[in-house]
C-alpha cells in the first residue's frame, strides 16, 4: 500500500531544533531526511557517498573550500559529490530535504 507523507507534519517533529534531521521516507537504499538549517553547520565530507540537498522552505548556502559556494532558494537542489568537503549554512530558518544512502553518517566522516 502506498501511503501519503505530510512534509509539514515531519517539520513539526523537528520541534524547532536546528541540525536534527527527521526521517521522511526510505527509498531503496536511500533515506530522505528533513532538517531545519540555521546558521553554520560544520565542515565535513562523505568519503563514499553523494548528498543531495533540496530546499523546501527558505534559502541556504553550501560552502566549499575548493570551489565556488552554491546558494539554493526554495525549490532548488544541488548534489555535493562524494569526498567534497562542505559546510551548509542558512542566515534564517530554512527547511531542507536531504537525500543520502541509508548507511551514511549524516554528520560526515
């Protein structure tokens, strides 16, 4: 049976706590998280996995050490390739869907 997922309800589960992802769905070997981005996260990388960020609400910047930063607005997405050090940030509260392999440590290596 296919069930509907209410992203707004998942956002409520976050309880206003930044950088505390809530699982939205599992698809094959992937997990979709929703998280509140606020201020800077931390510099990290995922050695063996790509990571996709989709801005559901707000605006974020993905900072890179070795390339131009990427600014994403509502409805935009970007993939951070495996092995690339990055630091997500947001000037105000933003809700982001994150797609990554289920086994990945979302905090980075």
